[in-house]
C-alpha cells in the first residue's frame, strides 16, 4: 500500500450530501423565508449553492489520495488549500469501519482513523471497498518494531486484544418498546415553533370556510387543538422511526481494551470506545420510560474530535433499571455504585417545590393578559410542584474511595457515575437565600469531547456539600477538621 | 462554607479593575448618545431648534442608568470582588473561592491540570499584575490579578506539582 490511492467516486457524492446536511438549518430558513416571498429568486441562490457543493464534491474526490508509507497513514487532500495529514501507526488508537446508506448501495465502507492525545484529528476515508478497508486496517495494526521474531508475538497479542469477551444485544422487543417510549419533547417543540410561524398564512378566511364546509360544527379552537395534536403525533412518529433506524441490530462488544458498538438499520455504524477514554457513565430515565422501570445508558468520552463539544455515546438504548448493576459489572467493572450518603435536608424541600414554578411568574401574566381564559395557566402550579417534589426525592450523592455517584432530575432522572481521578473540577455555589438557609449546590465536571459535562445536585446541607468537596479535593480539609474536633474533644 | 482558602489576590487588583471599568464602562453611555444622535439628526431641515428634538426625560433616564452602572462597575464592584477572592494551592488541588452575590467555590484536582499559563493585559501590565489560567480537559479557570512574581511562582509551583503527581502514577 505504499502507492497513493484514490477513493471510490461515491466519496464525491457523500461529500455533497454532508455539506447539505451541515447547512440543513440554513436551507430550512432560506426555504421558509423564500417561500413567503412571491418572487422566486431565492431559487437561484439555492441552485448556485448546490452547484458549488457539487463541484466541491467532484474536485474534493479528485484531489484526495491516501497511502501507507513508512509506518504512517498519509492523506493528502484539499482543492485550494492543500492539506497533508500524516498519522503515525504507533499513535493510532481507533479504526472504525462504518457503512452509510450510500456506501451500502455500492458495497463500500467508510473508515475513520483516530489517534490518541490532545490536539487530535480524525482521518476519514469516506468510500472504499470493504477489502481495501480490511487491508488498510491490518496494515495499520502491524507494528514493526524492527524485530521480525517479535512480530508474530505482536500479532498474537493483537488477536488476543481483538477477542470479544462478552456481548450485549438489544432484543427486537426492547427496540420496539424503546421506540414507543422515545417521545422527544424537544423535537415536538421545534416543529410546533416552525409551524406556528406559517400558521397565520394557513389560517385565512378561505381555508377556514373550507374546513367548516367539510367539517360542520367545529370552532377554530378545535382546529387549533387538532393541529397541535396532529403535530404531536407526527413528531412522535418521527422519533419512533428515528429510534428504529438508529438502534436496530444494536450490539455492544467488550474486548480487553475497548468497547465496540455496532448499530443501525440502513446506516451501519461502528463505534470504538477505548476504556481509558471513558470519563463518566450516565443512566437516564425519561419521564415516559421511568414508570416502566427502563432507561438509557450513556458514556462520556474525551478527545478524538476537537470540533465536537460534547461526546456522549449510547451504550444501551433501553435497559431495565434493575439490570444496570449487572450491566456495569460486566462491561464497566470499575464503575461501582456507592450508596447514597447525602440527600438534601428537609429545609430544602420548599425551595425544590417552588423552583420549577419561577418561570410561571413570567408566563402567567402574559397568558392572563392575552388569552381569554389565561388564568387557567395557574393550574400548572400543582403539576410543576409535583415535578419539584420528585426532584427533591431524587437528588442524592454518594461516594466511596474512587467513585462518585450522583442522582438528580431536570425532567428525566439522571444517575451519573464518575471516577474520582476523572473529575476535572468540583464546584460549590450559594446564592444569598441559600447562604441564609445553609444550603449549597454541588456540581462536578467531567470531560466530554473537547468540552465538559456538568453533573450537579442542588440544595445540599452545608456540611454534606463540604464533605463531598473535600473528598474531591483530596481530603486535605477533612484532616484539618478532625484535628479541630480532637481539640474540642468531639471525635466520633 | 468553612475552612476558606488562605491566600488573597493582590491589593492593586482593585485599582486595575477600576481603571478597566472606567475604560470599558464608557460603552454604557452608547444608548443615550445613540438616541440623542438619532433624535437630533432626524428632522434636520425642520425649523424646530435641535434641543427641542430630543425627548429630555428619556435621554436623562438613559444617561442616569449608564452613570449608575458606570459608578457601580468602577468603584463598588472591584472592592467587593477583591474581598471575596481567595485561593489556595496545595499538593492535592487548586481551591478558589469567589463571587459577589453568588458565592462560588471550585477545586481542580492537581492530577487533572493540563497546562498553566500567566496572562497580562495592558492595564494589568501598568499595575504589574498578571493572572494565572489553569486548564483541564474540560474547563479553564483564572486566578486574577496577582503581582508578577507571585503569578510566576504560582505557575511554576503548579506545574511542578503536576509533574510530581504525573510521574507518581
């Protein structure tokens, strides 16, 4: 493989599709604005953009070449700005082979090569044949240490490393349940928002008269309600299909040094997570899933793609809360589950109850003023208070020698487990009201992608939060505290 | 919160922050000036004298808000901010306590520190101050306004501690 090679021409097409995907939101905005103008010149913009990305795709493919030369994977690309990306074999940590929809049509695969270290870059070869990819992988995994006797040992080592120790599969039944319970409120809200912009145009007199004619006896309120209902159904359907497409044939394999995930119906993804990259584990129970006793397991992983702010990877899309312990035992044995030793004190309950209600101070006056029966929005108070009460019940922190475990709820309930030596920073914060009551918010930050992920519990007692803080800080202050207590003669 | 961190930042910080706020605080007056400019230039060919084109109560309230903010930022906040800033560097971590209204305390375990650097803007240079920025894989925290020697010393201490811990593991 010391000669430069080109990708399959399909790579050009995938690049065009990628650039459309990346500009999807811009496209939507252009379409929305454009379609409300009667003149169609926005179409020219669209066409121009398409032509440019098409040429970009073709020439991008033309100038892209790669080879393995002297222990390096060398990639050269770029139309105007030439970019040479040389990855040394020793530094390569992960090689992922993925089949996209387009690649599958042509019997091709996509290869992503990732290195370890801080300022890392992912080398992506977006379309080559499966044989080429396999050849590339074996070639890159060979490590010549100059010693040919050594070589066979290394190969054996590699085989041992690749051996699958255990596997977790998502059953078809669970996949369907996962899809049913996946109601994505963010998606619903965004579709509602997008549609309500167009609503005024849709609901003009003609249309309403037309609807009255086909459905006599309906007022416009029922039409609004029906519309919202339809949007909820559609977005639920979308997220249902989304889950089916993404998590079909989901398998999690464990090898000596990494976790390997393969998933997808049309687009087969292959994700490799080395153990030493894992920063934290999360078990998230959505509102719809929690009553059934199910949730989702994520891991936070650091590095690889510096452009990506957060990097959460789904380890188990649908798993019973009771099975989490044994799952962790099998796949992430180091992540134990220490007992919860700290909970918010009773005096924090009222703060928990009223916190979700704060935004009503803004919402209720507006609704009261603008809508006929706006004061009915006051009925949200008990609902939000129940949410507050659940948050109070769920908030908890526990730790042992090496592991911190936190449970908290925003809307879904999250249980986060992280190793002490993976905590990047711990924070305590107190506003004036909390100072008066002696309550403190605690949060811990783990690295995720190129950024951080925050896990926090609100309104813990003063002493409790300091105990946790001191544990993260290395128990320096706890020692001091004990000295103080000895002097006072109150050692327990 | 008991057992507060021991060290304070340099007293000159107050002056430096005041100067900074006096410079950047001029931005608060932009709305008032902007409004006056627009109002005066609006009906330029019109016979009404320029001082009648401005809605003075509105202008004055904009100006007053700006003035209050200006004074707060320049003379009140720096003092409070200095009083609240405390830090401590030990073998285990960097402990920082700060916050004027919301009290915030952060610890960065030493073995998570990726790099430390000192930073100095033009105003800090004038007062011979520098801040120390501590970066981890997830966050960057800054201890502001230490005098030059302390900042350098702190940077060296932290990087020495980091090296010691990392070679241990």
